[in-house]
């Protein structure tokens, strides 16, 4: 009874693993694992009933008066195992992502033929059982169909094991996971071979040790799921995509626990001294990435050797991994190194800034008088085109003054043009320093200057110009240089005298002419008549 109890325990354990795998069926390999565990569970269940039937036929009867009924039924679970194993391994290792009906049909040929031989045993042939009767003294040796299936099973297992070993060698991040799965199945294989080859001690009788291997394999599978994230996420076709990606890729579960990373990520983060080994919580490994809660779209990764100053500017993209029920099961983080791109962008940005500065400088040169630094006629026209409509719209006055140096030709003739230029620069500086920030001083041409005074009426505008006239006449250019210099000025106001640029100039020129006629060294306001 102890052996039968162990069989039922094995049945329940493998059944639980089958249910667990089926609930994870959104992972491509999970259905194959579910079939594998279901086959093992069915094997142990039928084997336990077979033993109970032999020992207690009244408790566990047979059907169809067939003493081999439970034995035959047991092989239904046996024949699905090799096909389920090879399908799982092909998908797991990435050698074959999609398993179509043709491939499944091909794998089913020998198992179906063997099952036909199994259930027709005694109908004129002994191809499967080889004359075996449960409870008798004869030892099960099997017929040709049984050994054909055994050969078929071992060939598929050999292929599966070879692929797993190769996969584990080529993919160190999946090595423990693959080797644990391989170890569990190896235990089953060894116990199955010992049973078939009858290498057990005679005292053990005719027991099949394979179900005990199932228990060990199931426990190892549980450890694999618990510790290594088995069935959390399926390995992708690494040799084709994942391994060769230039971008770093990290895969986590919903808790942020790291499940996988590609070589590019391994190299990138190892140089930065960041641990990205399996099981590490990403939020703890890369706290800068999660400073504001959700992962940042960009962040900088510095080298672990701070002296070399190396860093990586990374563009980050997170993608949700969802199952068929649209439930989030994990995340894929893509890290693209945009350091060179950022450097190019910074260079372009600096070039654009330099170009903008050059454009502003060129514009300044185009609107500035090269001698005095005041605005020129071109800029003055733009200012008036803007300020006159504003004054009219806001119903505010705007004073416009035209100034002309008195007897300036005599200064140039007697003291030279260098002295004349010094006087022009001095007056320009006086206009800039003696006016408000929003006032506009300009050199109109030759010895003529213009001052635009927004918000000032004729009276206040005249006061400003007279103050400037007094300050100009007090300028001292040194011994032997001209002194008591003066200028004449004509003032016109918007809207009293004009409401457009052309007429404003005319009104101010008329006032200037009158100031010259009246003896110079004065400021006159244009008549409103």
C-alpha cells in the first residue's frame, strides 16, 4: 500500500503542475508542459489502479473483462510524453516557435500505431504486450510495437536533451533554468531505463520506478518555477533577434523582478557597475530611472570608473507583456544608446544658437549706424510703423524730434573730420544716456539725429530735448577743440500734428527749419494750424 500511496501522491503532484501550466498557457511553452505533466499524472493514476486491481480485484474491477485494461490505459499517458517533451524543447530553445498540425501529426504516427497495437492485443497478435499478464509470474518484456515506441521515445529524448544542453551553453542567463528542467527529466529517464532493462534487485519485484522519478521531476519543476521564473516568460528566438540586438533589453515581471537581459544590456550595465542578474529588482538596481514613479523616457548612465567621465545617454521605452485575457504579466525595457545622437543634437543646437547670434549680429549691423552705434534710418522706419499705430490705438501721444548740429561744416573744415566724428559720437552717447529705455535714438544721416519719445506730449517732449541741448552745449572736448556746440531741433507730435510716418517727418522738418531761421540753438514745436 505504501507504493500505491506514493503513486497517488505522484499523480496529485503532477496533476497540480499540469493545472499550473495550463493557467500560464499564454506562455507559448506552457501548453506542452501541461500535456507533459498530464501524461505523467495519467500514467501514475492508471498504474496505481492496475496494482490495486491485481491485489484487490473486488475493490478496483476491470472493464470489458480485460485483465490488462488498466495496463493498456496507462500507455495512453506514456505515449504522449516524448512528443510533448520535444515540442516543449523546440519552443523553449527557439528552434521552432510555432508547432503546426502537420508536425504534430508526424509526431503522432508511431504513438497512434502503438496504441492500436496495444488495444488490439490478443486479437490474433501480441505485438505490444508480448504475452504479458498482470499478476502473473512472467516478466513484462514487450512486443515489437512496444520496443518501437521505446526506440522512438529515446530518440526524441536524445534530441531534446541535446538541444537543451546546447541552449544552456549558448545562453548563460537561461542555463540554470534549462539544466534544472534537464535534471528532472533525467531522473525520470534513468528510472524508466532501469525498469525496462530490469536492472532492479529481485527483492523489488516487478515494480515500475518511473513514477518515483515523476515526483522528483515535479519537485524540481516547482523549484525551477519558484527560483528561476520558469514559465514566467518564454525565451524568445535569441539567436535570431534577442542576442544580436544592439539595444539593451531587460525583461521583468510585474513586481520589477528581472527575468532576462540580452548581451547588449549585460555589457552596458556591467560597465556602469549595475547588477542586472536574474532576480534583481529593477527599481533598486536603477533608482534614477524611477525617480518620478514611472520609468523616465531618458536618463544618463555613468561609468563605474568615475575618473574616465564616460557616460551613456539612454532612451528608454517600456512595453507591457499581456496575456490573452489582456492581463499585464511583465514588462520589456528597451535601452537605446543615444549618446552620439545627443552629441550631434547638442552640436546642431549650438550651431543653431551660433547662427541665431550671427543673425542677430548681422541684423544689428544692418540697423545700426557704424560710427555712433545708434539705430539707422532703416530701423527708424520700422519703429515708426509700429509706434504710430500703437499711439493712435491707445490714444497716447508720441513726440518725434529731428535735430541738426549747428555750423557743423565749419567744425569739419577748421578741426577736421576726426574731431567732427568725436562730436557726433558724443552727441549719440548723450542721446542714449539722456533718454528712457523705450525711447529710440537714431542717426538720420550726416549731422542729423532723431529721437522718438512714446507717451510724451509736446510740452514734455520739448523739456527732454532742451535738457539734452543744454547738456550738449556744456560738453568739453579739450583745449584747442571746439566748444559751446549747439544743435537746432524741430518737434512734431502724434496725433496733434500727424497720424502717419511721412507727414510726421514733414512736420518735424518744418519745425527744424523754423528753428534754424530763428537763430539756431533752440527747440521749436510745429504749429498745430
